[in-house]
């Protein structure tokens, strides 16, 4: 991974997983900037609330870039909380297949992205272009 310049996505479902990332940093197995996807709302991991989200953000190593996702019905509130807190968002059918909390309508990835974009725009947050994201993550294309 290091020899090929591959930058890992570090998924963290609780503070213990962030601590393990710090161990990998200490062993020089990963280099900054570190990209974290904080995933909340799984029954066996950090619950989807502002206290847990704040704790996880606080524990991130310096030089971290982070996004937040929520499992199932927690996807939308965790995405919105992340946008307010200055982070990125993770959306997709891997984490949530329903448009509504009542589970009456299946959703598409496009609808999930459009919904979170409307919140981002309302907050004055603009998405990165592909080029901007690659520069931020120090990823070389091609």
C-alpha cells in the first residue's frame, strides 16, 4: 500500500477503531492526511447521537479529513450533523436503503446524494470537485 501510494479509507464505528488508527500511525503504516469515515448507529457500535459524534471527531488524529455516515434511519441526521460540524458526508445504499423512516419507499443513491446536497447548499457548503478532493487527500490520479 505504502509503496504504491494507496491512501486508505479508515472506517471507524467507535472510538476504539480511531485508537487503532493511531496505532497504525505510530507504526508508520499510514501517512497523513488520514481519511476517516465515521459510521454511527450500528447496534453494536457508537450510537447515532451528537455526544458520540463529537467524541469521535475530538479523538481524530491531527491531519485528519473526515466524513460521517449513519446506518439506516440515522443516515440523514448524521449527515446533517456532519455538515453543520464542518465535515463531509457518506451516503449510499450500503448503509441505508430507505428514503423515509417509516420504510415505505426504497431509495436510490442519486436520491440520497440529492437530498444531502440540498442540505449542504442550504448551509452554504459546496461539494468538492473531483480535482479538489484528490488534492485534499493527496491522491494522484492516473
